[in-house]
């Protein structure tokens, strides 16, 4: 499982799973940054400890576009 180096921030498998899910459903990079701040994780930790999530985040728009 990714996130092995996040033991100080994410204390359990359940918390890591919740974190990963929230990042996966994020709709923008801004939203991901807010999530990281909510978990007290530096932005650099995403790429280092969750490389697959970091790749997904790279494809997100900078901001969520308004609904049509």
C-alpha cells in the first residue's frame, strides 16, 4: 500500500484509505491542496509517498470549473 512513510500523519490503514479516496475524487488541484492541509501533509509528501495519486492530481484542472 502507498503511504508507508506517512506514519506520523496517517495513523491507520483506514485513515490512509480514506485519504486516498478523497484525493481520487477531488475535482481540482486546489481541492487536493485543501485536503492535504486538512491532513497536515506537506504538498511534497503526496509525490513522495503516494506517486500514483500524484500522477492523477497532475491531470486535474487548477480550479474546479463552474457547473453548466
